[in-house]
C-alpha cells in the first residue's frame, strides 16, 4: 500500500541525523583533526542507517514504543563513558576542555540507533546544537558557519513535517476529518507550511539579531572565547599523557584562501612587521606558547615627552633589546583589530592612557578601551591610537666581531631560561648543522639556513595538506618542497633551534610599502596575515628572519590557462559556499516536491481541484475590490465587506459562494456534473469581473 505523504519515512531519519553528522565533523575540524572528523561523521551516519532499519523492523510492535528508553539507557552509558571513548579515538581524541563533544557524540550514536518516533527524532537536534555551540566558541574553522546553516534548515524541515503529523493525529483523535487540515486557513495553521515559516522566521531573526547581540557583548565574548581557546590548546590528551600538548597553531592544514578584506590602516615611521603572537614550543604539527601564557597589567604614567603616557613597568627581560630602536605607529580608528594589538615590538609610550593592556612575556598585548566613566568598554579602536615600540637595531649586524656572538654548541643555551626543543627532527638538525658549519657568526649561519630554504622550496598558497602522521618541517623541506609562510617560518625556526639558538615562530601582518591609501597610510588586508621567525642574537636582541623572502612563487594565477587548475582553484576556494548552496537547494527542492506530490485522497476526489477553483474565484473578487483578502477572512466575509465595491458582481457571487463553500467544507465531494458546473460558473464570473474592472477604470 502506498504510504501517505505525511507519514514518517527515511527523509525524517535523514533530517534528524544529518545535523549530527555536520556537528561532529565541524567540532573535530575546529581542533584541526581531520581524521577524527571523518571517523566521527561516518560512525554517526552508520548509526542513523542502522536505526532506520531497526525502526522498520520493529514498526507496529511494542518494542517500537520503548525507543526513548533504549535511547536514554545507551545515551547515559556513552555519556558517563566519554573519557574512555575519547581515549579510543584517533589523533588523541578531543582536548579535555571540550570533552562535552564526546558526550554529545555518544548521544548522537544512541539517538541514531533508537530514535524511531517523532519525539526522539526531534531530541537529536539538541546534542547537535551543543556541538555547534562548541564550534562557535572555539572559532577556528570558518566553514562551520555554513554547516550550521545546513543544521538550521534540516531542523526546520523536520519540525515542519512532525508538526503536520501531530496536527493530523490530534484531529483524527478528536473526531475531525483530517482532510480539512488541507483547506484554506487550516492548511497553513495545521500543515507544514506554518511550521516551516515559523522556523524560517526564527532563523532569520537569529541572523539579524546575532550581530547586535555580539556587538553589545564584545568585551565579554572575546574574553570568554580566548579563555576556552587557551584551555583547548593547552589541554593534555587523555589517551596518552606522554604525548605533547596539541599545537595552538597547526601548520600544513592545506590551501590558504584568505580574503581581500580590509582590516586596518596604519601609519609608521618606517615599515616593519606587526606582531600579534609568538610561539617557542615546537611539535611535529605546529607550535605552542612555551610554558603557557601569563599576563601582566601594563600601565602608563603621564609623561611630558613625545607622547602622553610612558611605560610604568620595565619591558620584560626576554624582550629587551640591547641595541634598541624606536618606531612610531598609529593605528587608525574604526579598524577590525580585536583583542590583540599588532605591534612592531614592546610598547614604550602611548598617546592615549585610556587604552588598557595585558602583556604576555613574549610581548603579546590584549587590550580594551575605557569609557569616560571608566566602567564600561566600547569596541576598540574608536580613535586613532599612536604609540612608540622598541625593536632591535640591526645596523651592521652582518659583520659582528665580538667573540660572544659566535655560535654555541648544539643544544647549548644563551641563558638558563631557554632550552632547545628536543622534539625537532634529527634529520632536520643534521641538515641545519651541515648548512652552517662553515659560517663564522650567528647571523651568517642564520642567513645560510634562510637561503637554503628559500632556494630549495617554492611558495604556493594552494599547497595540499601535509599528512597528519609526519613532521611538518621535515616533510616540507625534504619531500613536498612547496608551502606558504607557515611552512617556511616553521622550518627556519626549527632549524635555528636545532643548532642551539633561541628562536621563535611569529604571527602577525606583513606591511607592503606599495599598498597605501590617499593619506599615505599603509593598508593591511586579511591576506597580508603572515608568519616569520625571530632569533635572539646576543648584544642585539630579537632579529626577524623571513625565509619566505626570495622563494619562487608558483601559486596558480587567477588567469591560468590550465582549465583544470582554474576549476580546482575555484572549488577549493569556494567549497563551503558550494556545499551550502547545494544543501539549501536540495532541501528546498525536496520540500517543494513533497508539497506538490499528490496524495491518495487527491487522486480519489475533486477537492484539490475545488481549491484551485476557489482561488480563481478569490482573485476575481480581489480584482474588483482592489484589495487582497486577509489571511483570516473567508470568501463570504470578504465579499460582504466589499459589497459596495463589487456592485453587480456581488449578486452574481452569492450563489457561487454557496457552491464553493460546499465543495471545500462539505461532508461529501461534488459529483462530476456539479464540479463541471462549478468550473463553468467560476469562468463566467472571471469574465464578469474583468469587464466590470475595465468599466471602473474607464469611469475613474
């Protein structure tokens, strides 16, 4: 027997489990674990398929009615076994700070197996929502937003179908004819259209209202996000405590597709790198802050010198430059800088003492801006902000003569607070030693490493992701020999560490002297985000080395003649948008096809055709009245309200109204002869209304 269109079927199970698949995939990708993401998504998908099979097997039995209990029991077991489950997952599972992701994964698997009825199917949206909440908090994987849009559409469509089934069941249990729920006003109130429109309105309001809420809570949300991100990045994996901490910065993740969005404009006394963060703890997949990050509140005292406020506490010893140079920098107002201020080096003086900073030992600056009351915060930077930064003066560094600047022994140290990272590839260390054995000074050794990397490796923004089970720097230098700034900076820093130097990986922005606005200020866009290296040279300080300089750029050009390369580049850059568009189009198509599908009742009677005739009649009335019918009005109420405007047509409409009402709401369907007569009467009324409308227009 053919299934009734509104009955629960495979589509409902798909709509319930698909958000869970997207949720587990997004949260795993947010912590840069693609293998984990794929495995979790496949497991949730398989549980959904198995659950649909079980639903069909037990349909009509008593077991089918206890699905919620089975769901609850298995879900609780998985919930309380989350740490054990996490230990069995690939790539060391999830960091402890977001162990909730494993708990939600367990609930999704349990629901996929035992969600057989509407109530349990709808419950699956909750763990999926929690997972997307974690994705938004971690805020490191941009395609997560598109998957969240897919989640909303799936849940909206599922809610619409469940709503209609529920209304039909209630109508039947109350003794009403469920067919009436497909008529006139009832069709919207009881059918899927009403539920889908309601869900769509909520989604729309969420997208419109979210930016307003986000703007009003910027100070709180940024601090909360940084806290969670820090916990995630510094958590020890539960599966093996002898392993290193997961990297804060993952290198080798695949093609880099930064936008051309303008972030800020800046005026500088001379072009210089603008740093945001630095990392000195190397792992085979990326970088961590050495020893974690602690902050000191940075204050400024009023000073009569060049700017208003002078630094009131010493520059951290690790950042002090024996040979300093000052660079004056002005960050223009209305910039897109958030929380971390990009600086050439440690701040010495400022022109606005209302700016408040928390400074890390590595020079990273978290900032906010006080209001006139000193209590509330407003989004920075609201006014131009000028400051002086101290950097290393590298004049004549190419030719140092002091004995103490010569290279230390491998695994040596220039101060007791620094120890060479022994996680660096031995093969890479051997290569670095071979490259530098004939160089007499630190600078020349570093220059030799830089030249070797930039000449051997090529720059390519579309480089494929590096396999997860290999050392990033070693694979880049010896195998792929292609990458972008992350790869170059990682390899140079690791090599410098490997020969006993104090080095670090730095992120921030590259200033292009050619990119200026009409005021002569440097323009900084998102695609100017950059990574480079800094090495501490005694008697000088931290000196920047950019191994990307001089490397051949083989990134496919936008106008490439290689058609396949152009297609691949387009799909790579727009993969999230394409999948989102396909998903939205598929859901809308399924919904429209499902709506247009004729049901068994529509094939057996003429009620649907009666609705179409009623709509034609309504349009004729609206043409004469010059006003559309309100959603809540019946046809008779509309005709009575506009009786004067209808004129002669009103008397012709009265007998037709009775027939239309009987065709829509009568106990029995019209017979074929009555239906043919109704159709002819509606056609005649259409002709009358058109003729009268022309007369009204001519008289006016």
